[in-house]
C-alpha cells in the first residue's frame, strides 16, 4: 500500500491537517494507496518554499552548464528507474505495459534530455533601434514560481513536458498531479531530489480540484501551466484574469480524421484504430470523428469494427493487452452515458457499446465501440468522450468533409489519409487544428510543438515554444553617450 506526502522546500511532510485521499487500481477497483490531501495552508507553504527556492543562491547562481547536467541526470534516473515508473503508471493509471514501458517512460526521459540542451542555449538578441548611440538588447528571464497542474491520462509525460522546460529556463515549480493518478509524479519528484535539484526549486502538492484552485488563485504564483479539461481551463483563465498571471492551457480535443477517396483503406483502418484507441481512447489527440467517403463507408466500418473487436482487453501488466481499463468508475459511467446518447440520437451501433464483464468485471473496462451514421449535431460528434468510442460520418465531397471537420469548438489535432502528394500538402492548410497528421498516428515528439486552437487551449508546449512559455523577454537600453 502506497502512502505519499507533500514536498515543501526540502521536507517531505503530511498535509497540515493530516488529511489523505485514496488512489485505486482501475484494472480491479482495489485501493492501492493514500496520498496527502493538501490544505490551503500547505499551498501557501509550497508557494513560499518555491519563492525561496527561486531566489536561492544555489539556483540563481547555477551555471547553464550545471543546469543542463542536472536535467540530464534526471533523465538518467528516469531510465534507471524505468521498470518501477512504468509499473506505477500501469498500476495507477491502467496503461498497458506496451504504452507505459515503450512510450510513457522513455518519452519522459527524452523530454528531459531535450531541454537539458536548451539550458546552455537561452540566447537573447540585439535590437537595431533608431535612437542614436544606444545598445539595446533582450534577455530571457524566468517567470518565477510556476504551478504545473496535470491530468490523469499521461501523468508522467505531461509532468515532464512542463517540468523540464520550466527548470531549464530557471523557474521554481509546484507540481499538482491529478487526484486519480498521483503515484508516478511523486516518484518523479523524488528523482528530482536525488538528481540534486536545489531545495525549494521543485515542490509537490497532491489533492483534488480544491488544491488546484488554491494554486491558481494564489497571488504568489507567477504562471500556471495546465493540462486538463476545457471547463477547468476556462475557469483558470477567469481566475487568472484577476492578477493577469501567465497561463498555458492544453485542453480537450475532438479530432477529425478525414479518409480521402484515394486513401489506402487498409492502412487507414490500422492507423485510425491505433489513433482512436491508444490508451483506450484516453488521449487528448485521439482520433474520434471519421469522415469516410460514402462509397467506402461499408468497407471501412466492417474492417475497423472487426479489428477493434479483435483487440485484447485486459490488465495492463499482461504484455498481450492492447486495451486497458478506463481510469475510474466515474469515467466509465461517463463514457457509457455517451454511448447511450449515441443510440438515443439515432447513430447505428456496429460493435462494442458495453462494459466488459466476466473476470474483468471489477475493473473499469469498456469494449471498443464503433458507431456509424453519426451526424454532426449528435452529442457523440460534438463533445469529448475521452474513451474508446469511434464515430463514422459519411461524406459526399471533400469540401463538405473539411467544413464539417472544422465545425467544432475544438482544434487540437486532425488526421488526413491520402496517397496524393498535393492533397497531403494542401489539406492541412484548410484544417483548424494545432497539429495535422497525414497518414500518421497522433505522435508526440519533444521537438514539435503541441497545443490547440479554440476550446483546445492557449499556447504551445514542447519544442522551442515551451521556452517562450516559461520565460519573459526583458529589454535593456544602454546609453553610449
Ligand atoms: P480535469 O480538468 O478534471 O483535471 C485536470 C487537473 O486539474 C487535475 O489535477 C485536477 O485536480 C485539477 N483541477 C480540477 N479542477 C480544478 C480547478 N477548478 N482549478 C484548478 N485545478 C483543477 O481533467 P482530467 O479529467 O484530469 O483530464 C482529462 C482532460 O484533459 C481531457 O479533457 C483531455 O482532453 C485533457 N487533456 C489535454 C491534453 C492536451 O495536451 N491538450 C493532454 C491530456 C489531457
């Protein structure tokens, strides 16, 4: 049984009122641990500790080279503890080991190495101003104390995407993982300590929405980098308006996948299956709305539903498992209610549509579900489900498909399937999305920005964009007279 604490400054402590919360294994519903439920006083203490860490000589005077090596050590320790970290992600989140071992943990280490390189390359620039005899230059300055609030679907990776660039640019942070999945983040913070992060530079508070709220509303926090639902992102934007703190919001998605008339249908079926069902559809970039030429709908539907039905559902520890559980009973009920609404609103259920019983009945397993004849106004076509539900939407011509693909409040990712080079290069320009994948799964790489437009968020993470997100330019004018 796990029992985790808060990290405030250099101390691992219980919540100030002794409060705890519980975390469960979604594969069988069993209690696996307790974590400290932070109070407002704990949030205050974490902010004060982060401010002291930010201003400390140990951090302020750490050379870029030393900072780079610190991030590299964190990456090495992630690799060294890979088996344990992957096991924690599978236990707490439910991720199949094929995801946690092969993707989540190596990607977290890769992100730290990527930003280790940035620590020595935070260059400014000279500005050619027209005022006589001036030397004017810009330098990048860290923001100060950054609150990093993460969701439950990829806890380790999303913490790494925020933490690595925040540290490379010289900020101090307070991490706040999701209440459903705190364990891998607690371990990551232990690793940061082991790697030699100075006291107060990385702090950890755990707990539910109230803890996130207290962090967002705190006047001592300079920046909130948030990944999570659109509704909470909107609330953060409203709250942050009071002190105009810097915010970055990575929110929900409802990705369209347009299968062009010339596409290789078998390749599109395989790619879309993986794009839709990666981590059991609990991925913000999951493909969810499949625009298929009317003449190809029957073939696409029968092939993708047969392939979905054949996927092995099971506990994440089983190396054969492709589809693990949903994260919680609450989330399973949410997915089931979307499936019920699809049926009520007239979509044709082709396969799936129910919770898995038998020996998996205690876990939160849901069969991959394929609907066809889905129309644009149905709830399952408009709202983010965040589960294994695929909606097939027939179209008659490509202009119509693009208009319908764009008629969403979201704009995180989109996919296009075509064999034609001109289509591959010209359609992405017509799609409203932060990232467009052509004949490709929704992949993530530290070198490419990630983020959305519309209700999918504000700002970009990864690549050089995270360096902009975590720094402020400062101009200096020197009078040379
Ligand atoms: P959520 O918004 O419910 O919670 C996310 C985090 O915010 C948790 O740590 C939670 O405790 C905290 N929180 C909740 N209410 C808060 C409040 N009022 N103020 C401050 N913090 C608060 O999201 P979730 O259910 O954990 O995650 C699923 C959502 O995350 C989906 O919508 C998904 O699309 C989105 N997501 C987006 C991306 C992306 O990069 N765009 C990546 C992963 C997940």
